[in-house]
C-alpha cells in the first residue's frame, strides 16, 4: 500500500491537474503528504513503544484510508492537498511500525532475510505502480488510484488483528505531551522551509523567516523538555548508541543522494538526451530493481560477515554509482544512466536493510518502535533536504550559465521546462535549444558531483560503524 502510493500518484498527477486545475499547487500534492508523514513518524514510533504496535498500526491505516477516500472525492486542487495531508498523517504510522513488527516477531537471523523480502515490494511496486496508474487513469478515473488503497488497507487490518499477537504490560503510561507538540511544530516548520524556501519563497521572505524562527524556538523548547521528561518522546540516550547514530546519519546522506537521482535523472534523459518520459522512467526503474536484489543479499551477508562489512560494501556500490553519474554525458545514452541507477539501487539495498536490522537488534522491545522510526525520519529528512540543496545547485548553476552567455534578457531558468516536453522542444529555435541543453547538462553535472560527494560521505560513515556488536555500548 505504501510502496504503490509512492509511484501511482506520480503517473496520474498530469491527469489530476488537467481535471482539477491549480498547476501552481502541483508540488504540494507530494509535499503535503511527505511533510505530515515526516512530522508524525517519530511520535507514532514512541506511541507504539508505549501502547503496542497493533493499535497504533491499525489507527495509522484507518487514517490513511480515510484520507485516500477523501482524495478520490476531491473537486479542487486545494481539497486534494488537504486530504493528502490526512493521508500523510496516517502514513507516518504505517511503514515504520510495519517494519517494527517484523523486528518483534523474527529472530536476528530470520529478520535479516525477511527485511530483504519486504524490500522486494518496492521493486515490484516501481513496475506495477506506474502501469496500474496509467490503466486506471486512461480507462476508469484518476480517483481510483486513491480508492485502490481501501481493499489493501482492509486486508492489512484483518491480517494484523487475526495473526499478530502481542502482550502489553497493563500500566498507566506517562505521555510526554509537551515534547510531542514541540517536536511536531519543529518538524513541520523545518519541512515547510525545505519545501518552499528558495523555491516558492525567497530565503529573506517574511514567511521563510517566520517558519525558520518557529523551527528554532520549537527545537530549543523540545530539547529542554526532553532533558526533564521522565519518559521523553525522543530519548537522547538513543543517539549515544554509536551504531544507531552512525546508521541514522548515513540514512540522512543516502536519502539526499537518492533524491538527487530520482528527481533529476528524468530531466537529464528527457531534456538533455531528448528521450521520451517512458525511457526516462526506465532509467529509474533499474534502481528499484537493484534495491530489492541487494536487500535480499544483505539479509544473508549480515549473518555471514556482519553489519559493518555489509554496509561498507553497500557504500562502495554507492560510490561506483556516483562515478557513473559524474561521467554521464549525452552521448552515453540512457543505458549508461540505467546502469548507474542499478548500481545506486544495489548500494541502497545493502545499506538500508543492514541499518534497519542492526538498529532493531541493538535495542530492547520498549525502544524498538522509536529507534526504527528515527531511521525512517532521517531518511525522509535527507530526501527533503537533498531536494532543496541539490535543486538550489541546479538553479544557481543554470542561472550562471545563462548570464555567462548574455542570454538573461532573452530566456530564464523556467525556459528549461520546455526541454522536457517533446512538442515544445521541437518548436524552440535551434540556437536556444542547444544553449538550454548545454546549460542543463552543465547544471545537472554539478548536481551529480554533489551526488558523488554524498556517496563518499556515506561510505566513510559506514567505515566508522562498530566492528562487532560488542564493540558498541548499550545506551
């Protein structure tokens, strides 16, 4: 349900915009969902530790399904965005707690293999999602891309109610309400800044300054609240655990790296190489094929050679993939880009699966929910941060190129959008088209240097992971 949601909406969004209008709000269909998911994931993780996985998981699915049904009934883009916020509010509980449940019911040896199997879901969804979305949009209606979640969600609820047994100690829990509120406000403010800052709002805009100030104040209040709370929402002692701190930091950098590929590779294949959206989609699909293959292998490698060595191999694949993209040029074609994506997928599969299994094996049941959620949060934060930073690199480099060629009075950065549509690209004057393609090539090359740098940082972080489990310390 979660995996298909990530791919099926992307396919249908042009039809949704065509039906509802509101193209200027296009990005918030995705951002609204992402912001609420990121803002609530840590809270749900902690609540799952206090009250058990089952009630929080089922609550998350129910909210997600309510949001899905409402999305299908939207009659304007504003309504759709509000309902996507509701979907995201439920999604914050769905995937992290599902992963936590796996950590609860399987041993270390079994857990490594099962996490590999679960990762294959993302690979399958990367292929099924766009195809299913295309069929529903073309032959039925775009609303069904949201309503298809309903039977999947109901099956999940039935399965968990019937087969998942957990025994929770009956006692009155002291909930850190202030910590929850401060964290929610801080994360929401940060996400809005990362999504809007430098894109829709200038960094000196009053709205940007307001949300930045709100983030800083809320973060400070959250810090002091957690220091004094008897049962803190986010135990800082968790971050004293060397393995968890390094795994989460690496998830932040790999999240930034991943968004650098998934967001900007289609622009290169379509705008610079001149291929169709379908070909551009193929170059990303290879990443989703490499990921589950590597995740499956990681489940076996973790048992044989340990967490650190498996993560290091994954980090090495990320560097090799980064080199492929640094060397990418229009003459190499989409096959080269697809191979680079596949190698990045191998690196992501090896590192991501290893980190989840390692983190869950390093904490007790009472902290497994928040520990797993912290890793999900850091990866989501990395994706949002990466989109903002690498998007800024792209825009600044393209603006510089246009100025260097004394074309800033004739064309703007937005003219690069014309390269992504074949019909509009073909009616561009040849001189303008060549100039824009050259500028986009150089700009994306700068982005891929950023991706390669993040791959190197990720690799170095894996090197510092504890050599053996006993080398780490229990927090």
